[in-house]
C-alpha cells in the first residue's frame, strides 16, 4: 500500500497491516498484541471511543483501513498511559494511537471541521506558543475553528460557566500564563521538528 | 519346601497403640491362627526391630511373616527379607489414622486386618521366576526416520546391538524433506538448520547398528528377550532373533485431495504445508502458477484437523510448523507478509516462545475459522472471532493448508491379512470395552462407540504378530497405537514392543527423539526382565507369573481372548500356554477363568477367598453390617491410604482387600462374600472406556462387564441388586474416597441384613 486515501466503500486491504507496521510509530509492536483487552478495559474514556484499542488493533490486522482511519479512537486518547502500563505484551498503545491520529489527519481522514482534530490543534497551538495551555484561548480557538456561527453559539452557551470560573478564581483575566524559558521551548520544538523531518 | 514357620510382627508406633489394643491383636495371631511367634514392637521399622526380625529369619525361627504396621505402600524396603514372604496388615493408614480410637468397631476392624493378613500368608509362596535365561540383546527398530535413528543410536550407546529396518531406500524419513526445523534448544526462538544428515551419519558410523533399507518385517513371533522376526529384504526372508522391538513407523500427511472445500486443487497456488516445505527447501518461495515472488501468504490452520468429517484430533505440530514457515518467509523477504488464520493456536511446551518470536517479527495472527477459500481469486474468508464479522483476505499469492498427521500404525501399502478376521480383531482391540465375543458374558448389541468402528485404519500389520490375538499392535480410536498415555506412554499392549514417535501420538522432531530414547530404555528393561523372569511396567520386578492348571482347564479360551496384552496363546489342542515374558501379571486371566485354575504364587483365587472368609461377621442382630471393598492396588487402594493420611474417617464396617487389578476379580469372590454374610460389596478401580485409566488397559472394563452378570445372580438369590456396586476411583480422588465408602455403607445399612449370615 502506498499512502492511504479515503475511499467510500468498505474494503479490506491486506496491505494495511504492513503499512501500519512500517509507518506508524510503535506499529512494529502491534503484532505482539494477543487481544487480551487489558487496554480497552483500562481505558478511562473507552466508552466514548468508536472501538477500543484492542478491537482497533484487530481491525488493522484484518485490513479494515477505512474504519480504522476514520475512527475517533485515536483522537479520544488522553495519553494517560494506563494501557501502556498494563499491556502484558509491551505494546505502546498510546504511541500507536497518537500517530494514527496524526496519520489520519495527514491523509485527509479528518477533513473540514473535525471536533477532535480541531481541539487537538488548538491545544497544541497554546502549548507550543506559551508553554502553557490557557483555557480561554484554547477554548476560543477551538470553538471558532468550527466556523464563526458555531463558535459564537458555543461561546454563548459556555458564558455562564466561564463567568462562574472567573468569580471563583478558576480562570484568570489578563495576559496568558507563559513558561519562563519560551526561547528554550521554541528551540526545543524546532529541534524536534528537524529530527522528525530527518527521519 | 521346608516347614512353614509363620511369625506375626506388630507395631505400636505412629499412633497404632493409641487407637487399638495391640495386645488383643497378638492374641488373634496366637489363638486363632496358632502362630506362636508373635512380636510386638514400639516401632517396627526401627533399626533394632528390623535387626531382630532379620535375626529371627537367620535363626530359622520364622520363614514367612505378617507385618501389622503401616500400609504395604511404604517401608517395603525395611520389611524385605530374602526368601521370606511378607504380608502386610494395614493397621496405620486404614485403621489407626482413619477410625476413632479404642471404639469397639475399631478394635474389630484391626483384628480383621490381622485375620485377613494371616489368611493371605497361608496361601502365599515365595515366587520362583520363569526366567528365560539365554536372551537376545539386539533391539529391532522398525522405521528409519528421526525416531528410529535416535532409537538405534541410543540403543547402541547403551551397549545393545540395534537392527534398523527401513521400508524405503533411504534413511531420514520425512525429516529429509524439511528445509529448516523448529527450535529445540534454549532460548527456543530461532529456526535451526535441519541436522538429520548428521544424525544419519552418526548412526551409519556406529558399529553396533546394522541397517537394512528396502526391508520390512514379514512375521514376528516369540516374546521379549526371544522374538523371532522374519525380515523381508531384497527378495529374501531372513530370520533374526531380537530381544525387544521399537516401532517407529511414524506418520503420513492427511490426504489433501479431500480438502476441496479449502480450495485444494482449485489452483496450483493452494498447497499443503508439506509441499510448501519443499518449496522453501529450494530457496525463496515463488508462486507455482507463474513463478512470481510470494509477497502475501496465508496459512490455514486445522486444515482437515479437529473436523469430524476429516481428522477429529489436533496434530499439535502444524501450528509450530506454520509459524516456522511464516518466519522463514518474513525473515527471507522484508516486504513479505504472512497471515496465520487459526482457531486456537496450539504451541505446546517451549514452542510458545517461538510463537512470540513470530509476533515480534511481524507475522499476523488472525483468530477465526476459514469459511470459504477461493482458489481462483486467491481469497480466504474467515469469521474473525475477535471482530465478530467475516473478513476476506484478498490478493494472496499463496495459500498454505496446514494438514495434520495420520499415524502409520498399519502398513498402508500392504494388503490386510485375512481382512475380515483382522478387522474384527482390530475393532475389539481399539475399543477397550468392546463386547467380548466368547460365550459366557452378557453384552449388548454393537459397539458402545460407533465412531470407533470408523477408526480402523487400512492396510496390513506392521509386525505381523503371530499371536492368538491377531497380527496388529492394538490401536486407539483415532488410529494411534494404544498406550497408557498418563503413566507409561511407551508401553503398548504387546509387551516388549514399544511404539515411539508420531505413531504413538503426533509430535515434532525434538519430541520424537526424546520419545525414542524413552522407548529404548523401556525395551532394554523388557528384555533384561525377560532374562530373569521379572515383569515390566506397572508391576516392575514382579517375579510371579500365571500358572494354569491344565487338569482343570476346560479350554474355554476366555483367558486367551481377554488378556489385554496378548500374552496367552493356544497350543494345538486348544490349551492356553502363557508366554511369560509377555505377561504383565495383572491377573485378568485369573479373573476370567471360570474354573479358577489360574494362579500366581502370591496371588490366587483361593487366597482372596480365604481372606474374605477370615473376617468375623457379626450376627444380624448386632447392627454391624460388613462391607467388602475389592480395591485396585494401583489407584483405589492408594487413594484410600491417602485419605487415611489426611486423617479422614470412614465407616468402620468396611473391609478392604487390595487386588492387582479389577480384571483379576473372579465372580467366585463375590459369591463367597455373599454366602459368608457380607451385606455389601464394592469394586473400586480405575476409569474404563476410551479414555481409560486402567493400568492394565482392559481390567476395569472387563470387571464392569463381568459384574453385569451379578445382578441376575443376586435376583435369583432374592438379594437386592444394590448390594454389589462398582466405583471408579482415581489416585487423585483421595478426598472423595471416604464419602464414597460412607455413602455405600449407609445404603447397605438401610437394607435389611444379608439373610445368609450365620449359615
């Protein structure tokens, strides 16, 4: 399989398992999975996933490319690492899910307004820019990335919560918090990007 | 024989004197059996006591003894004196440890134990073995594959000559065809090169091994230590004297042409594991149809295995073989993908590590049953059990069917000998409870397991045994040779003939080599045992043998038919003749004999009869019923002993008589017990059936069969049928034993007393 692209029909692609093995971070360990389900059972937000990690991995083996790359499983992972800690076969579940999310965005499976992708991008923007996540900025950027109308609607709906948070000192007004060594952060991220490009 | 001088030795140790009055037991010996020499010791197994017993023997004060102490299963080495028959009364495990102390019933039980032992001693003789003396120390190995080669080599290295007979023109068998082999040494992860050439060279270089290729066994007669084997070789027949035989005829792959539902034959790109192995041996595999390199390959496990329409069993090696082949593929070509479609992956033993290695190397395992195979489109559809849906694996280059092993327990190339007769015999032999086809026993119509009838393999016998019971080595339902797979796997039902390797059960090269080594050691034991007249497993070292009283024999032939080991032949006049070295000393012939004329020196119908009669039966008003338990000494008796060790208590009305095997139980004993006034009789022994645990294969099944007749007898005596019962008891059932005994005691206690009491 070359690079995957969305296809409408449900197909089984025998080469998908190999593609995941060769291209997804941690994919080479995927075949160690013995389908015990410790990952899915441990996942705190498994109920919100289309498929748990166990099933998703079996789908990869079966070549169910479309379902796997369009699933919300990889996007909903909060990187708590509980699955990684518990996996009896040492499969890096979190890495695989994270990279599957990145790959599905890259190959156009998360096109247009995509809740998970947009939130992740807003989150990363804040973290990479300030070295901190600012609730106000992340929320606003996320809401309005879904379109102006949708953003306004969601902002209004959450206004009461926001005021309440400010009143109780849970959210501050003013400049966003920033990390002290922003210069160092930028340099570190630049270096990371460089390494990624190199690979 | 010189004058009998019996002695009674009683032990007070291990809590015996805390539970029973040992002085009263001494009186039983002195007053009832007139045994003057009665000794009581605080600890009979102490060096001082043993020394004094030795002195009594040396002084000529005693030349036979009753030892009333612990179970006969322990301290056998302490109470063994040259030329002195010793009978043990089990006062510890089955009295002191399992009954309340100093109760009237406990004292009665202890006294009865001594009575039974004294009665047993009166009929016990020191055995004079039937030694063959001059024997052949050559071991015949049939089959020149990895099992046969290892067997020949191991025999030679143990100092015995080996004669290796191979049907084909080359040694090595199937192993010659393997490109590589699965791991057989730590860390059990890597594929190894096929080292069969080295093994063949080693065997050829060994001066003790004589090799005959293009040779088969035409005829076998005789017994361990003295088999006469006729070998057909180069158009001639040569007779060889051998001491023991190892049958390593191996296996053949299941016929894949029957697997059209898995696409075999639809395309040259659907092959069996054996065919794929040949492709791998040539180098990187290519598609047979067009020579293109193989990039996507699917292995279908259980192809024709664990399938009621084909082989019902698991061949246990196909999973490992497919893993090996898949690893060879993915290691040989980084771009290749190997998919293994399996229902349950079975990688026994260390092969589990190999399975992980395959996962590490990217072999993809798909759990599910193949539902359809399109050999033209090269698509395998399987119902994935983990996804819960049907998944098509399309675009495959090669489909490999992992077919199972069929044992070569017969020579398929040879015609069946007297087809009708040998098939009937085969059916009887593979079915441990097959109806017995001689007069005298009630049995229903047909076989209780019709599927076994289908298991009769084609072809002629391998050894062509000139035995009363037919030319074949008995086989089990699936065609593998019959052996007691739990306790003594190499022993077949033909003593001195040992099956090893895949003819016994499916196994790989490493297991086969190990199996061959074990079988050769057993073969050596059998031929050396023949020389001194000693039995093989499970009664190793037993020097007794069945003696047939020809003056009483009615030539009914039950013993020759029922012997589980084919030890008894018939002479020209139809009289039974025992081949002593073939005998396992179970006593099944003794139980079969309607005129009780088969005896052993220390085990005979009269002896047990006397033991049963020796017990005191209280009258019908005493409310003390008596229950006779005839317990198999291999499993049931130890289980009861262990219950005693665990200090479990059971009914004090039970009297336990150990028997060699339930097969040795003659109905005479049951009628004696009923006439004597016992209220209930229980036969306790091993499981029978096609998953039997009987140490003598057919003993417990025969006992059950014979017991079927007792119901009628009881009815005619106006006795309740429940009085005679049969209980299966394995050695692991010790916690169940007291419950079983108590339940039977209650059942019998609720019946009116046996009206025969006091007659």
